[in-house]
């Protein structure tokens, strides 16, 4: 039996606001200091090397995924979301 009317609309709304990926969940975080973010990456087992200019290249423990993070004072939510997406082999919630 299929849903009709209001029940169907409520189901659709609930599915629309359900987090679909890690970056959707990450929207609740705040920008953090670069030193704190580097500490979180090291605790997760990542290694870093210098990139061009003021960038650092972080590699995950399996050495298949890489993310570029600026070596600036504050890391924005967008950079955090991009790093979480690129380092997908790390456990969910490592950035908290």
C-alpha cells in the first residue's frame, strides 16, 4: 500500500533533511585554529608534508587519500568539510 497526501509529504521532508554524507553533518562545526586541526589529523594517524607557499599536504594512514590544508591561523568550515570528504578512510567524527 502506498502513502497518500500529508503522510507522503512528511516522509519526503524527513528524507530531505537527513544527513546524506559527512560534509552535511560537518555544518555544525565551527572554524578552528590550524594547530588544533593539525593535532586532530595527527591523532587520526595522518602525516603531513610542506606544499607550495603556505599549504600543507596531509596524507591518510592508508596513503591513498590526500588533502591540502592552509597553514594559516584559522581553518574555515569549508576547508574542514573538504578535508573530511577527501580523507574518507578516517573514522567518522575524527575532527571533533
